[in-house]
C-alpha cells in the first residue's frame, strides 16, 4: 500500500464545526490582508498549523482559538456561532 493511500484511508474525520471555524478564520484573515505567519505568530502556532485549522484538518484548542480571535480583532463567539 502506498504511503499516500494510507494517509487518506486512515485520516480521522473531524467534526463539521472545525470546517466552519476554519472557513471563518480564513475569510476574516483574507478580508484584513493578514498572513498565515502573522496569525500563527500571534497564536503561538506555525503557519502550517493555521493553514490546517483553516482547512478544517486540525483541531484547535480553546486557548489557540482565543489568540486567533484576538489577532483577527473578533471574538470566539463570532468564529463559532452557527
């Protein structure tokens, strides 16, 4: 079995909420012309982590979400509201 097939087959499925949060983060970040590096630096995460969070491929802790929200000048409520 190829390594790429293994990753796709056994990648854990995340809750749809993570996709919604990620889309909101990306949308706000792009509206404000902020970089992945800047948001990552503010949240204490790497740009790759921020990209994965925006793609809904990585869980985000409450603490990191709070720091991301601060960097975007918004609240956690705005990022998680349905």
